[in-house]
């Protein structure tokens, strides 16, 4: 399916049949996507083939098959980071609680354990949804978005340091779904990396310094994650049927791209009939990222997966 999305200053062609998934591979909920510096697209999904890699044209490149097929059946957050010139992936599993840093081909280099926090001692659930890493010192931040609504902070070796609950900011988190670390000087007033948190249940984004100090918050309906293009544009997929783009000051550049908010109330959503998955309209954007040319990849929270490429035309 192809279509064209025309915005104020840019145009994208839409292709939700872009990825050539191999025969015999049945995608589950497609939750995370990241593009490496070679332009390869990595998709994290809840199936026996949890991590698949495609080239920019959608051709299948490889899948991870060196670990048990049930290892990432709760596949959720996916973040690509660079450490000492090498690229790695941070993966979270909402079901098993696994939080792990791997090479692009699946070798585990660091695992993060559930911390000894009072919330869990009192019987709270732990269900991590996203992780990210500081580019300055390697510290790791893990969002317990589906468990006890906390963001945990670890050093680069995986030792637990402290926890944010949002109460020192705009208010206690309610499903802190994803975390992202980057530099956004115009938006935050600092040249230092900052921590963005999708406070999804509260319909907002909260922003903190890496020392936990609150910087600001801004509204979005049901934000899922973040990715930043080299030009400072921030992508925020929204589970309720659209994506937003913000400029370097966190002001909206394009709002409700692929808008399909009314589908959220339909019976069975997000798993609506095929005829309701139409070109140019999203269903349930869950993960998203840019490539180096400004194209956008969106994966959606549907049982059999949906991967869309928005190719920038102008």
C-alpha cells in the first residue's frame, strides 16, 4: 500500500508493505525499530524471530537465531546506542523482565537486573519497557513502564544507583513507557545530555537532567518513544493513531501525521480487520525512528505486526 503525506514543509511517500518478511516468519506485535549507521533497519517484535534486520529497500538481511525462540516473547523497547565507536542495541522484555545490551548481531555484552527497590519489596510488579544509555558516561536508564511506574538509573557496569518516580517533576509517572537520552540545547537550555520520559498514562512528556533535576514537561496524547534526527527534529509516535514531529525547541513542526485517532474506539482495536488498515493512516504507532536521509520507520502494536516506511520526498 502506498500513498503520499503532504505536510507544511515536507512530503513523504507511505509504504506499509516495505519489509520483505521471509516465508515461515510470522511477526508478533512490532514494538521497536532502529536504524544503524549503515542504514540497516532492526525490528523488535514479539515472536520466535524477535529481531529481524532489513536493508533500506526492505530486503531481508538476517535474523537472530543463536538463542532460544522463547527468549524475547515479551519483546518491547529497542534503542540503538554508540559506545567507543561501536553500535549496540538495548532490548527490554516486558514479560521476562530481561534488560540487555547486545551487539547488532545478538551477542550479549551487559544485562541489567531488577533493582532492590522498596516498590518491589512491597509486592510491586516489574515489567520493563525501554532502556537507554548516556553518551557521556555510559550510565543506563530503565523504564519500568508496565510494572511499578518507575525509571531506574544504573552505572555503566549495571550497578543500581537511584530511581525517578516523576514526583519531583510534573507529577508521579503513570506508565513511563520509554526513556531517551540526547542533547537538545534549544529545548532544554543546556548542552548536556538530558533524559526524556514518555509519561504516557498522564498524556505528557517529562524532561530531566541526568542528575534527576526536572527541566520541563509538555503534552501529547499517548506518547510511546522518541528518536532525534541529525537536524534536531524529534519524532514521537503516539499509540492513539498518529505521530508528531517537534523542532529543536520542542515546538510542533507537524502534528497528527497519519491521523487515525477514531480507530482507537473501534471494537477489537488494535487488532482491527485488514480492511481498516489503510494507506496513509496509522493504527497504533509504538516505535519509530529516522534514518540518515530523514526517512521515517514506524512499527505498530498489532498482533501480526505492521512496519511502515515514510520516504521523504521533499
